[in-house]
């Protein structure tokens, strides 16, 4: 677990469980997407499944690195660079069970197999969790089940887990990884130990980028760090799908709009074009991905990029405010607050299934409304 970036509080809590030999049989790793929850779950599983853990002078326990289990984990690390690392993870260790929505693609049930990947079907839980949970571990040293994106389990799937949570088998550990903890049933949450993960700081994201994407020029890397907002998952998406172009297509016209007060008539369609382009690329890169889910994901990324930009502009506007002039700060901040509420409105429209193109056009117009106000008054 020493190689995990950031997350000192979560790692301390987990190390403490290992040192005191009080590992909770069911845990929820929750926090923003892409900050290392799943990676930590795998690293923690390595510690739990090691046959010969070593304890240092401070009482910290760590995996030995040479037992049969550790060797299997080492083969995993080598497979990390592949396009779908969970595919390698799923088959690498007989007592490490990774449950993801993608497992539906391999179901014996043709109906489960052909559906779009927007949830984890209860059939997948039965086949890959409840079934193996009742068998003895292959290496005779415990079993770990990790459910990634656990919020994608519907109520039936979550209820199916309850029995395992209520009657834990010794040496069997369940980790639910989620970025939307509120979507887990209270009955699930109350039976699990909750471990909170937070966003990483920009320095950590920058370091990760220079290690994994040394090919990026300085300006692009800086843009990606801003876009990532502390999430390596977002950083990695931005690099893979070249989202730096979103900055040129959407943020640059917003900047011009705020500065010159002249309308940017193509802003709404530029927003729509970026969202649609990302969703199409996502669907073509992921077998069985649903276009609707990809649209939502793209729109959510777009919304957070715009509101994050508005927040940064507010922060720099706040620094320039004259404290002696009442009303000055309000006048400088108001347009960007308007942009943030335009994004909130955009997100609620998306949730009520308004046509995506219309939502994007509407967002473009609302941004005009918010920003032109300032340009005229200053
Ligand atoms: Zn070991």
C-alpha cells in the first residue's frame, strides 16, 4: 500500500486494522471517482491474502512479497498497463474476486450478456460473489471480494448481499467501492466499515502525470491538472480522449465573451459537439457501453469543467476586489455565479431527460446571459 498516492487518512485506518488484526469483514471505500479507491482495495487485498505478512518495528504489517499469493499479485502489477486492467485482475488470483459491471458480458445467461452496461445485474452477484463465497479458498488463506462501482447494484442486488454481510465467514472480506455512497441502501451501509477517500492535491496529480504521461507538453499537462480536480481517473480520461480540445472549444469563447462582451454564437453547439464527440468515442472504445450512459458521463464532465473554470475565475476576481467599494465584489463575482447556476440547471435538465442537444444549446445561452451582464456593466 506504500505506492498509493495521497489518501493518508484512509491508509492509516486500513493499516491500523491490519496492525490490530481487526479487519472488518465488510467495508465501503467511498469518495470521488478516480482518486485511488479501487487501487487501494487491490493493495489491501494483497495484504489480507499474504500467507506470511511481516511486521515492522512500528507494528505496521505488510505483505511478504514472496509467498504464492504475493507472487500472483506481482503478475497483476505487470498487467496494469493494459487497456482493461480489471480483465487481467479478474483471472489472476483464485481468491481475489473482482466484480464489475463488465462481468455481465461473460454471463451464462444470454439476456444478461446482451444488455447495456448501466448496472450490475443480480445474476452477476449470484454467479461471482454468492457462489464463490460459499466455497473454501483455493490457497487456503482467505478470500477477498471487491465490487467496483457498487452503486450500480440495484436494490435486488444489494439485498442479495445482505445475508453475506450478516453472516460473515471467517477469512472472507468484502469491499464495496463507490463514488455515490448515497445510492447504497442504509441496511448495507450500516453493516459496513466506511473508509473515506478525498481528492488528491494538484502536486500529486502532476507527479502522476509526469510519471505516466511524460509525452505531454507543459501547457497541456497544466490544463489536465486543472481539469482533473484531484482525480487521476479524470486526468487519465482527459489525456486518453484529448479533452484539452474542450478548453479551446468551450472555455476560450467563454473567456472572450467575458472580456469583450461580444456574443459567441457557436458556444452552445460547441458544447454539444464536444459532449457528443466524447460519448461516441467512449462507446466505440467500450464494448456494450450504452450511448445514453456515455452522454450523461460526457455532459457531467462538461458541466464540472465549466463550473470549475467559473470558480477559478471567481477566486481571481475576488482577489482584485476593492474592499473600500461596496458592491464592487458583488459585481465582479455575480457573472461567474450565474455560470455556476447555469450548470446546475443544465444538470437537472439532463436528469429529467430533456434532449441532450437542447440542454447544451440552453447552457450556451444561459452562459451568455450570465457573462454578458458583466461585460455591459463594466
Ligand atoms: Zn506474501
